[in-house]
């Protein structure tokens, strides 16, 4: 049952061969069985099961003909990254400063999911305030990748000394929720690759849509000009289903595009013979593992063999994107984090000798070193004497990076094909040998230019490395060509026939 895709589950719910209540119960059972992966920080099991039972009755009425309406995701379990506001469900951003925060409202994309019948099984673990690329910097501890993971026997405590692979970040918990079968889809956020990176490491699909297609209302901001709600799914079809369900203009988010978007269904019979696939030469980056390079080469050869035009292209300002991203990210972080002062909501320090001391103590206790470091750097970049040399120059470079993409797509290229990550998922011990900022700069090299340009991109599992870990490849398209990106990704998925992680043996242990 848990091996079904979202599309398959909906089909079975519609014909009555599957019970929404049983489906949710299976997901909750799986989530509990793999809880040592530390991917859920606030569970909502009981409420989700109650809602699934109600949905099961509605499906039964639909199947019997007593009711002619149905909700697309009725009773199907989903997981939500812990930086999306969820009414009456704790939302922490994996930070001490919001450890007990319960929002009075629900983020737009989550509300749309619930309106379509989806149930929330829990809020997922992440890097604090989405600052990281490993899901290792959380007040709840790191997220573990289920691939090549040695699960403890049921009823026994796991050996915490045993090394394991990271899930990627910052939305690692959501990726694990989908990879393990605990949910049929999940939301993450994507500011510089925080959906695509963990999706690649965990062997699932991760979709970042065109900036402005999905509402950011209720997504606790990291970098307003880069943040995009991300979609995790078992298949490209599933990602498309979720995207169509939650996309659209939102009056509460002025950055959403006002043009209406026609919903679409991806075809099953796809031809890519007419396409021009671009291979950016700048993405042959130092540190790329041989297995990732080989997967990239095989994918390019595959398109070439079926008649697509495949050629090398140039995105010349890619080399400056990490520096540009770092400056802009820190500057907006400094602004966004200023709201956490211990006065209105969140953690409040006990030192109240003065307002200034209260602010300082609250933020020192509430934020980890990574967040405080970015705030410090951001305030430095925004100083009057530094503003022109750092912030304004970074804005100019960002426009040049976006122009690189426009010129390539304007020159006849339909889709760009790149790796998603430099390597397969590294071990936790290796990843934590150096600081968060250094690792983030390494891990985001192929993903954050896409956020700077605002274009859509998706990562799809391509193969397994020699050590049995997933390798993801990324497809990038022009602004508002989300459907085309999804269509090409689905074609590639059909050719590779990647075998998703099978944890059915855990149900018997």
C-alpha cells in the first residue's frame, strides 16, 4: 500500500479498492517505525487519523453513488516542513526562539492542501530557520537519511554511534517523510536548493516552481526575494498534482503572479525529439564525484540517442553566484530575524534590566551560532560604508545571473540538464567536520543560481552510486514554463525507471 504513488492512491480511493482510513493508519505506523530517523518534530497522528476516517466515509458515499463530489486528496497523509505556519499545530523553524510557538493561522499552500482533503501527519525537521544544507543544525537534532541506514530492531534502541548519511537540507525531514513512505507528499522551502538538495540525497522528486507561482503567505521567511515553497513527491506526476492543487495568485502575498494559471495533466506518451537540451559548461565543478558525472553523461547521451539536440552552453556568471547569494541571503536574514526580540512572541530571556539587554539575551539564547553569524554578516553588508560595495554589487550580479539564463533560453535552448549535488549523500561525520557555511556553499553550487534567476527546476532520481545511494539530476526551464520542465522530467523518469526505497521489511520486524 505504501509503495503506491499519490496518483495511484487517488485512483484506488475513487474506485473504492482502498480505504483512506487504512491508508493513513499505514502511514502513521510507518512513521512510528522509522522515527529514529528524527524526521518529524511535531506529530499530528491522532488528528490526521480522525480526518482520514471522515474522508473514508465521504469516499464510500462517492463510490456508492450517494454523493457526486469528491476531494482530490481526501484522507491522504502529507508532511509539512516546520517553517510553514499551521493553525493549532506547533511551528518552530527548529529554533529555540520559536520552540513553543503555535500559529493562529495556516499557510496558504497548506490550507489549499487541506481544502483538497489532505491530512497532515506531522511537521518535519529542518536546519534552524532553513539555514543549512544538511538538516544537521536543529534544536531537535539531525535528520538521518534512510538509504543504507541500519534500523534498530523493533523495541530496541538504535546504536547512535553507527555512522549514517545526511538527508540533505534544509528540508531534510520532508524528504525523509516521502522516501520512507510515511507520507505521499510533503512541502519544504527552497531558497537556494533546500528542496532539491535533500530530494536528490533521499531518492525522491523535488520541485521548485517559478518564483511567484506559489504563495509564500505563512511560510516563515528566510530570504523573501528567493524563498519558494517546494514540493516533495514520489514521482513527477505526483509533484505535478500537488503543484496544480496549490498554485495560483494569493491576495495575501503580493509577490504571487496575478495571471491565472491553467491547470494541467502531464501526458503519459511524451516525445523529446524536438527539444534542445543545454549542458552548462560551468557546472563541471571541482569536487564532483565520478558517479554523479557519469549519471550526468548518461542522461545527456540518452537525450541525444532519441533525437533531441544536446549542446554545451555557457552561464558565465555562475562562478560569482555563491558570493552573490551569500551577501543577499545574509542581508535579508538580518532584516527578517530582527522581529524576534522576545516582546511579541517566541522565546523571552529573563534578563529585563533594560530593553537592549532583553533583546541581546533573547537573541543569544534563541538563535544558534549559524543564525547569529548570518545576522552579523548581514548587518555588516548593510552598513552605510559597505552598502554599495556589497549589497548593491550583489544585486547587480544577481541580474547578470538571471540574464545568463534568459540569453540561453532565448537562444533556442528548451531545458538545461545539470547535476543536483556534487556527490551522493555524505556521512554525518564527514559533513560536520567543517562549519555549516562552508558545507552550504559546497552543497548549493548547482541549485542556488536557479533561485537567483527565479526559474523553475526539478530534481529527479537518476541512478544509485556504487555505494547504493541515490543520485539526482536537475532539469531547469524558463520562467513560467513549469509544465514543460515537469513534462521533460517525467519522460526522463520513465526511461530510468528508478527503484524507490523499499522499507516493507520493517513492517514485519
